C-alpha cells in the first residue's frame, strides 16, 4: 500500500531550537510538496520540488526555513530557529508532476513550539 | 494570487440528509479536486475533475466541474456518521501547484 511517510508525527520543542521534519514520498512520484496547516490560514504551500530540484519556495520564511531533497526517497523541512508562531501541522505530499493535480498526502507532523 | 472561496465553513446535519458544498475561484482553473481530512490525518483525495462540465461520482459522493471553470461543487447523499470531517476543494491552472480552499467542516448528528 503506497503512501507518503512523515516523521515525526508529533514534536514539542522550545523556542530557538532546530526542528527537522522528514518525508518519504511515494516511490515513483517525482514531485514533492510541503504544506503548513493552521486554523487561521488553512493549507499553505511552503515549497515544492520536481525531480529533486526546488521549483518554488516563496511560501517559506527564508530566514528560518529551508527545504531540501537529498535523494529521491527523502525530503526534509528544517526550521532554525523555531518560534511559537511556527506551531502548526506540516504536511508533505507527493505526485506525478506539477501539471497533474492529484496529490497524495502524508499524515502530517504536528509541531508545537513553546 | 489565486484564491478559493469555499462554503459553507461548517455544517451540522442529521444522519441520512444530503449535503452540498461548493467552491469558487477568482480565476479559471483546469483542474478541480476534492479532499477529505479526518482528525489527525492528512487530506485524502475523493474526486478529481479535469474537464469543464464534468460530473463524477464516487459512491455517495458526486462532484462537478463548473462550466465557467471558476467553480465546483461536491454533494454527499444519505450522510452517515463516518462522513464527519473537513472537506477541501483544491484547484489549479496551467502548471501551477494546487491552491486549497479553507475547508468545510461537516458534523453528522446520528
């Protein structure tokens, strides 16, 4: 049963600490997206990759967020330093090309920054 | 940028009732998708629409791609308790990533 895998599922940290979230996309998918979900803003696109190359990260606060794909089976989203306003659920999704709309989401990483 | 207006924001219905929710866009889309999110889980794709006027069903769910290409609706017939969750519309045009609506939170009263 192919699915997107995210770790950790839950993370509680203190302000100023570094947070790294990981995502394993569905095998064979060549696009990976990072979304952030909050009650106020809904699902916000942070960054996305095609064939491991970053296409757009304009949705991310550049000074503290970074997204990478070290290889085709791993995408990472890093926050350094973390702030309380970063508290949210972060979703990774993968698909076959930006031009195809069908994205498959992971279960999310719930981040709480104290 | 593109924006999606999804309505209603929330619904409380009796089990067995039909449900209708819709989404409108400020610009033309060439793809409309509907997702459902259960508590503590990621959104799961329900229905994908790729052509204006397209009407697609998935069990008790029916969705349509509006003729103007700026709207879509989702209907759920004979609701059951497990239909509870948040329903998201999403759309895109050209080769841009999906844009999501804010969601419709559905509660079903048994």
